[in-house]
C-alpha cells in the first residue's frame, strides 16, 4: 500500500509504502519504503516475521499509525 502526505505550507512531499512478501528462507517480511516525492532519496526497512498472518497484522499496524499522522 502506498501512502502519501503533502503539506505545501511545511514543504512536505512524502510517501510511505508497506508491502508483505515472502523471503528466500521460508519466512515472511514487511518491507517499508519511505522518502520524498520530489527527490530520488528514499530508505528501506525489512521486518522479518514467522507467519504471513503476523506480517499482515504488523503491516496493518504501521498503516494505521501513518494514517493517524496524516498520510492518505
């Protein structure tokens, strides 16, 4: 899921992406990518989980936190 937060008054043009995917070693992970919409700069974080249900739950928590901060 891709979330975006734009606030021209604060010069804020950000994105945040959350994906659940499997790894090479039979685990699942939540991959988060975030950065500026106006530049090529971004960061990536991978959070390993044991089950796909745990990964989905964790991803939903991250999405909920970001929507509280103004991302849509």
